[in-house]
């Protein structure tokens, strides 16, 4: 699904990946960069909170280029 980057998180990035949308809101996986590696957690965000984060620019779309390999 779609990935977003959290604005203003210091020197380490936090990537939010939308796993699923249902009646309760969005299930997202947050991948937080740390000096020792990554920390991942899965959580639920209400649709209202998620939309607010997009609208205010707290989350911005992360453009991932797909690499196509030919055999």
C-alpha cells in the first residue's frame, strides 16, 4: 500500500505504511529509524486523525520507485 514520511522528526526518519483501511480507520506500520537500526510497530489510526495528518502536511507521500529486473 501507500507509504508516508513523518515531517520534522529530527535526523532519523519515520515511515508510515498503510496496511489496511476498515470501519475503525487505518491500520498502519510505523518504521522508525534509530541509531542502532529500525523499530517497527503496528497501530490503528482513526480516519479523522489520518486525514488531518495528510491535510496539515505532518505526513507526506513517499515516492518509491519500483525496480524492474529482467531475466
